C-alpha cells in the first residue's frame, strides 16, 4: 500500500501529523531531521483527508505521524527506545494486541493505545530520562513512511513498518496510566518502578549467564 493510500485509510478520529523528510527545508529556514511535523498541523487538527491533501501538494512530506493526548482524541504511544525484548517479556500480554511500529533501529518499537476521555484528567507524558522508554501524550509519533536513521546508534535510514490494526486500538493498560499519573502523585509507582528495575536487572543477568554458559558448550 502506498503512503497516500495508507493515510487515507486511517481512522476518522486520528489527528494527523504529516512529517517532513530528512534534509527538507522548513518554513523557519532550518532543515528537517526527519521527524518534524508540518507547521500548520501544530495549530489545526488535520484529518486523514487533510493530511493526504497536504502530502499530495508537498513532496517533502514523506511520513505520517499521530498526534497524541487530549488534542489527539486520547491516543497515547508507548515508545520503547532500547531493550525491547526485555519489555516485551515484562509487558507481553498488554502489548500483543496493540499496533506496533518498528524501523531499522534494532530492539526498539512504538505501541499505540487509547485512553477513555473520562480518564484524561491529570495525565502527562514524559521523555526518556533515565528509562529506555517514553510515553507520548501531547506529542506526535510517526506511524509510517521514511525513517531518518539514528546517528548515536549508527542506525541506517529506512522505513517505518506497522503491524496491527489501527482501527482496533486497545485501551491503555493500567500500569501505563499509573505512570502517566506519577506527576500528580509521586508515590503511585515508586514501588512498581523499583520492581521493574529489579526485573530488568535480573533479566539482563539471566541473558548474560546464558551467554557465558552457552560459550562453554
């Protein structure tokens, strides 16, 4: 399916972000790094039809993103930047039905969820910080199109790949919503985060021990 056909097929309640390809010139005069949304999409809600029209009129728009948060009708994206295999073991049942977006970047993926409107109060997203994942709420996440590569991890350019049904997005799991409430109640997931850190450390140790044991056989 072409990118334009994909955009036209998106759910009607998606608020879209047409994305400039890497190296294209923005209205500001600076160059896009490959994840910059069309300027007007910051100020006006673009339907899939609006986005498709903009992309037909401007060849520099070579990917499509989804605006999240209240402005984005309650969609939220869990963006795992590294150690995907560990998080899929920890959260596997909650991730398996969510649309999954990958790129040429290894061991990383995005998962799309939705939060009912009666639960939006007090929620926030956050960046990577000291974690290997971030929650996009009020920001956009790219779904399909050109991927600009990632210099720090020496990841080449390529394309985003989507697996799953965007017309059947599951509700966000409770632990994800709990993390998004952390700013309102700093005690809400301290215990959960400590357990998560221990689980990840244990999984790393298990993987390393397997490597050592297997090297002797």
